[in-house]
C-alpha cells in the first residue's frame, strides 16, 4: 500500500480564552462552531475559520519562524 503525508500548509491561529461562537458566514459551513477555552481558533488559506482542540493543534502544527523567507 502506498504511503502519503499531508502537504505543508500555513494557517493563522490563536488560543481562545473564553467560549466563542463562529457564525456560518465566517466558517464556510452550514452550522455554527463553538470554540472552548484552551482550544485554538484557526484561519486557513481561503480565509475560512475553524476550531481545533488544543491536543490536535499541538500534534499537527508548529510555530513558523517569521524571520525565514
């Protein structure tokens, strides 16, 4: 069976301090998202906003050194 890996992608994110609700217009989906304290609020390349549980975020993403071109 062939092996695959995800394509490197860049997102913007911030850790949420209080419960936050994301409306459908902002997230590109039909329903609302609820982000809880400690989780991350992320924005992808297309500008769609989505929540990510802290443990998943820390496993999938790492900080980008802004000084690198």
